[in-house]
């Protein structure tokens, strides 16, 4: 692959362009759908577990409140004596026999009996008897309202230091009375593992049908997702086909218009100009200078019109793009700049795919023509550099850089509002062809137009 250039300069290697037009992969789309569905199932399962665990804790607290009331009635009727308030050993032993034989065991690991002043009157842990810690507002309220209360134990509290080895506990309180009517607070401590067991049991009962239903739903949706992805892919291919047809139809229409103008109006005007030249000479021979001047002026105007039309024909559809290749067509675009004293540089990497008038060649030519025209008319540039590189694997890359006045994004938007949409329209066409078109400019820094097309 040789590099031909009108003016040698540092060549820049090809770079892969953005694949905006790549067709979506069905398996990738379905895989993303499955991952999203699995994530949703995981969220539902975790959320369900937390919700069920919260329900289990509420139910466990309710069961513990019921149980402390039942155990409190048992102690009140069968084991509680008036001497317990005074610390009588016989009363303590009687209550201890009842607690050890009928209350402790299973999930209940500790029993305490409190006075209103916060003194522990009894505990199955003897070291706690007689200690005073004080009661909280909720516990004191039970002496007035009755009923029961349950909550997770604060094992950091000093009165609970002997319960810490048991792990997380749930404690419950209820007021009871001694035979002489003195109110005391009965308290039990229950293992929290029973609550976790209830939550696990509820989750085990509800999770299988819940997860099974979600899995069935996902399995029903997978074929629909697959079908939608296939339709999307098919629509993408149809759009690409329509785009190719539209570009080809546009090229054919340009060729037809150029041919009609060349064979019709241009030939007619050239013929009229050719016919007027002898008339001007005949008028000179007759000595009619005024008539000769009018004829010569008309002949000059017609010839200028023919030249303008031929320039327009080249812009509409350059005949040398198909016959001589992209390099020659771009060279012709730069020739008027050289005539105006603007330095130009052209480098074209003619890859095998870029031989004669390929589909990408026409788009490269159109973008280069618009960029070169802007540099000549609006940019006040003193030099313009055009570089085209291509390879079968990386596609085609065009860079048109000038050292002109440059512009701001706001100025470009304003020109677009005024109807100057050349590069904007080309940008949409390039994106539809799967490529990218970038315009970088700043006041005083010139303008660079860079286009990248994927390999076909």
C-alpha cells in the first residue's frame, strides 16, 4: 500500500472509528435482560427476607409479651411470698425452686424480679440479688398501666452483664403482686435465635412459591425479549439497507442532473456563445462598434456562465472520482485554493478498498469538499491540509485542517440558524453510515474536521 501525496508531511496512522451503526446482538440483549431479571429477583428475595424477619420479630415480641404475662401469673400464684420484698431467704428459695423447675429452660435463659425503686429482689443469678440499677420510664409506666412490654435487650447495660454470654436476647416485663398487694416487676429474657428461627421458617414457607413465580415469569419473558431483539436487529438492517439505497439514489440523481446539465443547458449556452463570436467580427467589419461591443459582452457573459455551470457540475458529481480516483478528485478541490495563494497539502493512502469511486470515497469527497469550501470562504485560511488514511481492518479516516480564523460553538449554531447546514447535514449522514464526524475549532486556532468510517 503506497502513500501518494502532493506535498510530503508526517503521516498519521489510521484509527478505528466509532461503530454507531453496528447492529445490536440478540444474545447480548437477551443476556442483559436476564441479568436485570436476576437482579430484580435477588432484590425481591432479600427485601422479602427482611420484611418477613421484621414480621417475625413483631410476632416474637407479641408471643414474649403473652408468655411473660402467663409466667408472671404462675409466679404470683404459686411461688411469690411477701418476704421476697425484704430479702427473706426462705421466700427466695421458694421462688428459685419454681423458676428453676417450671420457667427456665428452652428459650428462657434468665428471670429477674424488680422493686419500684430499681432493686433486683430475685434472679436466678444470685450475684444480682440486692443490686440496684434503676428502672426505665417504660418499665415504671407498667406499674401504673399494667400489661406487658417486650424489647431487644441492651446487653451493654450494667444490669445485663451476666446475660452477655448468651448473645442477642429479647426481654419482657409485666407487673405482679405479692400476697399483701405490693407491686413488683417480673422480667424474663428469651433467646433471640428463636426469632431468627421463626423468620427462617416463614421465609422457607413463602420463598419457594415467590421465587418460582418470578422464575416462571422470566422464562415467559425470555422468548418475548428474544423476539423483540430480533425485530430490533432486523429493523437496524432494514434501516442500513434503506440508507445505502438512499445514498446510492442520491448519487445516481446527482449523476443524472450533471449529465442533463452538461448535455443540455451547458451545450446550448456554449453554442450560442460560439455563434455570437462571428457576428461580433462582422459588426466590426461594418464599422458598427456599438453592436460589436454588445455582442462581445454577451459572448463573455455566456462563456462565464458556461464556466460557472461546469464548476457546479464538478461539485454536484465529480466525473474524475470514478475515473481517476479519490486523490485526483481531492486535488481538483484544492486547485482553486492554490490559485488564490493558499498553501495546500494532500496525503491519500490508497488502500485496495479505496481504489476507484468506492461508497466511502463519495462520502469522503463530500465532507472534504464542504470543509475545504468553508476554509476558503469563511475561514480566511492561509494553509489547508487534507489527509486520508484507510485500511481493510480499521476503515477510512479523513482529516481536513486549516489555520484560519476559527469559530466558537455559538457562532456555528448561529450560522445553522441562518440556514448554513452543510457540515451539520453531513454529520447526520456520516452517523447513519456508522461513522463519526467531529468539528473542532476555536477563534484564532483554525478548524479541524475529522471523519471516521468503519470498514465495510
